[in-house]
């Protein structure tokens, strides 16, 4: 092995390369740490960003928010298992004593085979009930997901607004300091300095209100993900920072009919499956004839010094003369009409809601994407106004008007972004998981 002395040019070069490789290895090891708040080298999660994707990672099949919505499906699955079970046989024993000299003992087994079609109809109806419960559960999950997205968006928007107000307050504080210094030297009016101080005080009141709203939004968000079994339960979220969720591109316009969009609506699909289950239950209730019960018995007769024994075969048939399931059949007929009316209403709403939601999201999406431009323009206008005021080109009233417009425009940009996020949540509810949003994330 050839050794290069460190004082030579080649030795120093090799030393630098080795040091760079070691540094890259350390950074790579740090990069393998999770980006979850509370993890990493610091261990306290100070300033870590908690993204919307990570926030929504608590919504899984095995976590409490989703599991709490499974009761309807569990009941439907239990009903399906019960519908598929065979009827239990009946075993009886009888002993009759006619007098002191004679008695009779009988053992009877009775069972009704499932050959009348009622069990099959009940199974099909129960299976349709399971599909309806699954669709209803999926719809409830989508609404829960939209709720979680709304909680995160409120937290992120409150954080963004608070940052803008604090930045504006810092600029006002510096402006007041500089103006008071000029007023003390007689270059500016003391009254104008007081007016600036009052404006800064009013702004601090707005910041206090926004801090209270941010604290409430943050507590709501942390409470939503901190439950037993949550992927984020063991992480420190008190110092986590949310970021504004990205806005996916609007769906590409197509020639698909509104009827094709209806199948993506989970609430419509749940109602459609519910109607199917009602129809099958009505068919099952319409079967009033039952298969005869088969009977097999062994009997023995004992009397003074002799006995007789033998087998008895028979059947028992229910004759539907009076009770023909009139109540169940009437209730099922009414239920079918009600379920069909609900489906018609949902389908009618789906045709118009989807088009309206897409158009609303397109408008708000395009407007919200200009948030960076608005922020930069507002900051430039504020800087120019301060410079003009300090140079004496404009008066204090002009400065107040400009700074007020700048702050209002920056906060309004976040309001529009929040409306765009809400429109996307609505569109996601209407599209469903089978019809994902198209386009790249921006």
C-alpha cells in the first residue's frame, strides 16, 4: 500500500476526500431518521413540519377512528352468518304410563331440511346487506377523512396567518423605533410617532386574537391524532409545525356523462346496495311455503310380561292459511319504495353537485395558486411605502392606508387558499376513492 504524507498536495487532497465522505455518511445516517415530530437528532421535535399526509396516516383500518365506524358492517356480517346457518334439529323423549301394568317410551328426532328456497333467499339478502354496510362504512370513512383534512387545514391556515401578522408586527415595531428616534431629534412630529405606536398596539391585539385561534386549532388537531394505537401517539406534537397542503390540479374536462360520475359517489353506491338488499329481503319474505319437517322416532311399549318396540316415521307441514307474512311483506314493499325514492334523490343531486364542485374548484384553484405572487407584491408595496414615508415623500395617512391594504391582501390570499382546500375536500367526497383526482400536485 502506498502512503502519501499529509503535508504533500496529494495527501491533503485525499484527506479532504475522506473527510467529505465521512460527512456524507453522517448526513445519510441522519436522513434515515423519521420526519415525524419528536424524532431525529434533537429528540424534541422542535420546529419539525408535520405534513397533511403524515397527519392523515392515523386513519387506518386498525386504528380507532376507522374501527369506530365498523359496527354496522359487523352487524351485517353477523346477520349473514346467521342467515347461512342450518336449522337445528329437535330431539324429544316421552314416557307414558297408561296404568300400573303398561307404559310407553318414545324418542323422536325432528329436522326441517333447507329445501324450500327460503335459506338461499335469506343468504342472498344478507350478503347484499353486507355490501350495503361496506359501502355505507366507506362513505362514513370518506366523511371522516374530509373532517380530518379540515382540522389540519384550519391549523395550517391559522399558523400561516399568525406568521404574517407577526412579520407585519415586527416591521411596525422597527418603523416605530426609527420614527421615534427621528421625532426625538425634531425631524418628525411627536403626534405622528404616537399614532404609529397606537397602530402597533392595535396590531398586537389582532395577534393576540390570532394566537388564541391558532392555539385552539392546534389543540383540536393534536387531540384528533393522539389516541391509543395512533402512529403519532408517542411523538411530541407540541412543537410541530403544519404546512399548507398542496392543491392538486383540477380534473381534466372530459365527455363523461353525469351518470358515469354517479357511480363514484359512495353515498349513492351505499343507497344502491341498500335498495338491492331491500329487494332481496322482500323476495325472502314472500316465500310462505316451508319444506316439511321430517320425523323419525323409536318407541317401546311394556305391559305385563311382554313388550313391543318399533320405529315411527312421519312429517310435519306448516299450512299458511292465516299467517302469510303479511306484516313483513307490507313493510318490505314500503321499504323498497322509500329506498328507491332516496336513491332517485341522491342520483339527482349527484348529477349537479359534481359539475358545480368541479367548476368551483377550478376557479378557486387558479386563484389560490397566485398566493406567492400576491405575497411578493404585497411585501414590495409595503417596503416601497415605508421608504417613501421615511424619505418624506408621503405622509402617515398614506402609509397607514398602504400597510393596511398590504396586510388585508396577504390575509385574504390565505382565505382564498382555505376556500380552495375546502372545495377540493368536497370534490374528493364526490369523486370517491375509485375516481381519484387527476393531474399533478402543485
